């Protein structure tokens, strides 16, 4: 537990960063737990991440989250990297230790799985094949989390198959890289579809994925949370599939950060979800 005489500090580093909903989320927890402290957006230009991270300790920060474009660059800056973050090739959370050194972890996979299970408690990763669309950082987090939960077959489709093959090779396990043209057929027989691309996000095009061959019992998930319901999720809902949007992943990935920074295990409540939804 944090010392009551200390003003607690944490933040999120990105470029740009002012669009982030993380301050709303973390400052809600500060108020809920009656803690003196604040969580702030830190606009850090590419190339300036090193000095920014090294300033955390002398400024009294407990740590920070990282967003685009800093997740990969941090690997070469922090003093210790959690094995999951090392395998994923990206850091989403930095913690300042008592001696001022920095440790990097990645909580994105944790956030995805816990959001999925919160929305669909009956879901089992080992109950059938999974289709993941995309091969960026989000895909790596999702694939690793599903493999750790026992998924026996993960079908991975990406516009550039070389990137999908690289991800499959890097992570190993039950990942099968498929050609982009096969995506409409790849939904057949799966118990989960996950979009990890930016397609469907506000200002982006719609993900071109036909659900005709998808079982109506399969869960359809999207890590995008703006809008709350992407065109993919709308199409899935209208045909009767259970759906999970990306907001839960944002909320749940913050919980391990608080445990590392402040020794507190905060909860994702309906009140918190409604608060963040109101900002979208």
C-alpha cells in the first residue's frame, strides 16, 4: 500500500496522447480509493522517450503506461523486461522500483482475456479454433493470451502474409498464418473472431470480413473501442452472435499497473465503465 504522506503520480506517454481515456480511468480509481494523487497525459515526441522515462524516478512517479509510438522503443531503455513483454516485443507499462530503476511489462493480453471473460464467462479458448485478424502489437497480445489459455488452433490472417508468418514464427505455438484472400472461409468452425486492426475505428475504413460461414454461437470481438460498436460488431450482433468491444480491454489492462505501482487491486465496475463510455 502507498504511503499516506506521498502524493502519487503516474501517467501515459504517447505522441499524440491527449485523446487517451486513461486519465479518466486512473483518476476515477484515485478518487474511489481516497488517495492523494493524479494520472496525467505526457506528450513525448519520438526520440525523446529515453530522457522522459529516466525522469520518472526523480519526479516521484510510480510509473507510466506507454502507447503509440513508444511501446517498442522502450525495450531498449528500461533496466528489466518482463518475459511476456520481451516475447511480445513491446512494453505497455513501466514501473519505477524503489532504487529508481525501471521495469517494463505488457498488460495488453491480460486486459483482452479478462475483458472477454467478463463479457462471456462461459468462453473457453480450448473449445475450438480462433480467428485473429491483423498482425501488429494488438495481435501479438491477443494471440499470446489465447495460447496461454489453451487455444489449440489460432488462424491468423493479415493483408501481408509475411507479417503474419513472422508473428507465427516469433511466438510459436498453435498459430497458422493464412492468406488474406482466405479470410471469409477462415471463419468457418471457429468459436472466436478477433479484429486487432484499426479497421472499424472512427476515421478508418470498415473491416472487410464476411461472417456468412460463422457459427452463430461464436463470439466476435474487436479491440477497437471508438466507436463502442464497430461495423464488424454490429454485423455480428444483427446475425445473433455474442460480441465484445474493446473498452473492457482498456479497463482491465490498467489493473495490473495499479498493483505494480501502488499495491492496490482495483476493480472494473459498471460505474467505471459508464464513466468512460460517456467520454467516447
